């Protein structure tokens, strides 16, 4: 049997969406961390490289995390985890991670929850619990690095805890699941305590008064290869955030709507090319299939627009 070549990058396995939490002895349950997915590749010389889920480098964005993983002294090993920023209560907040890029005030941590290769050997074909045992033997918690915790069997109580603390939700994983790089598998399920997902920005409305330059972002997601409009969001911006949004969108101005179903609204619209992805929380979907009570959480520079599809059930 030919030995596999050690890869420079492995796209992460992803979870499918589920509606309700559940209990099962065949599953483990983790807190869903509201941050950037990060794959760490240690080459044969022990040099680590951090990659986003789409293979974009993260070392310059998170130099402290990069220094922390270098101290693990691993070789020909690939780890999977999430980079987060936490508030004063230790709760992951995506907004803090966004601000960290320009104003690093909140503590950042790299939560490692899987290992794909170890010492040049591909172990993605091993079960989750087998991989977890390997992970716990090679990664010890240290400054800036934590092992992702989990509970066995009891997803409902963990979900209730995340809801009480206004966290994003939980991830359920089958104990016998193998790792499927780049695949969204039913062996991993994400159950959110509050509706939240990424959307592509296709334009914005003209504002009024002190916000005359920007009223609300026009949001869409892809379906059958076409960008569909699903609502707008004008809440969640500081004055600085509004300026940043305009700076990001100005180079993308266009006269043509990117949406398959352009919104019919009275406000003046400036269309933009669908190159930007943002994270939005919202109260619910209306009967007309649009978002209600939206709040802008931040930009998702780690996500490709074409990968943004609806997660609702």
C-alpha cells in the first residue's frame, strides 16, 4: 500500500443543521464556539501554519495564537479547532473577535477538538473517540490553547446551559464518526440556541439623518447557484462600523442587482458585487421567507460567498 503524501492543508469537516437537541449514548456534545475555524498544519520541521476553513492564512491575524501552537512542538501533524475571543465572563463572542483585528483587547484562545494526521500518519479513517484519545495524548492545555470539552450522551442539558448563557448552541458528533475532509456530514450536527448565520451582502439602502450614507445592508444566500434576497440589517453598527462597512463596499459598487429576486423597497439602493460575507443574528423567519429583527454581528472574511446557503430546516 502506497504511503500517503502529507498535505499542506486539509479542508475541515462540517456539521449539518438540526432543529432540536437530543440525548443519546452514541453521541458526544460540544459547545458551539462562535469564532474562526482554524486548521493547524505542522510540517516535518515542526513549523506550524494556521489556515481558515477555506485555506486562507491566519498567522498574521492571530500572531499570539501562532506563537502558542509553535510551543506544542509537533511534527507532520494536523489539528482542527476554533479561534475565539471571550468576554469578561469567559463567553465566546464573535463581535469581540472582529474587533480584535483592529483593537486587540479581548483574550483570544485556540480550542482544539480534533486531530487528522499525527507523525505523518493519516488518522481521518479512525473513529472520533480514537482520534480524541490521540489528541489528548499530544496536546496539553497551555497559554492560548485549550482542548475542546465535551459531554457524553446528554445534549439537552448542555443546550439549555448555552441558551441560559446566550451562547450560540451545541455541536453533536457521533462517537464512531470518521473525519470527512471538506464534507458536511450528518454524523456531526449543529443545534443553535438562537438563529444566526452568514449572508452575502448584495447592496445597501441610503440612510437618513446621521446615518444618511448607509441605512441597511441587503442580505442574500445562494440557492441553485443564484443569489436570493432574504432581508436587510441596519442594527448592530457603531459609527466606526458604518465607516468600515462603506469602505469595504465602495470598491464593489455596481449598477446591476446581484439578486435573482431584487427587493421591492422604497429606499434608494446602491448595489454591490457579491464579494462580502457577514454574520447576522435574527429573531425568526417571516411567513414570506424574510428575516425579522436582524442584528449585524461582524464580517466573515474566512467564508467564500458562494459557500453561503440557508441553514434553516
